[in-house]
C-alpha cells in the first residue's frame, strides 16, 4: 500500500517537473537568451548611473574653501602676521602649510581645515568671470 502511494507521488512529481521544465522554464530561458546582451547592458548602465550619482553627491559635500589653522607648541590657536591663511584649493593650502612648517620649524604646527562657506577672495574671483 505504501509503495503504491510513493509510486503515484513519484509519477505525479516527475510529470509535473517535466511539464514545468518543457513549457515554462524552457520558454523563459529561450526568451532570456534573446535579450541577454540587452539585460547585461542595462545592468551596466544602471551600475554606471549609480556610481556617477554617488560621486556627484560627494563632490557637492567638498569644502568651498580651505584655511590654515596655526597652533603653538601647547596646542593653542596662534596668529602670525603676514601669513596667507585662506585658499580656494586644498592643494594650495597643503603646499603653504608644508612651506610654513619648514619655515617655522618646531615653533608652530599648521593644520589645513576645510570650510563650507566661500571666502571673500573666491567670491571676487568668481564674480570676475
């Protein structure tokens, strides 16, 4: 009796599996093979757009100007007359900070800090354009 139930169940399972394989899965795979290049290109374009979106969001968060903070040996804020401290680009601020560190060896520490607002110099430079 138990053997008959197992045989019937196996027969139904094999018939249903064959039906699903021949009529559903085979048709879906045939359809997908025709569009595999389109699916791949769509995925690549979506990935590229996401990467560009993330990059643009990070670019908007970059500081508008950079300044050099001068710290003495005790870590307190110090001012030195005649030093340029506000810059429009990070590279220029880092370059000046290295130069000042070499000039004032072991007297002061120079730290580059980004600022969200534009400096007066950068505003004048953009208004001339």
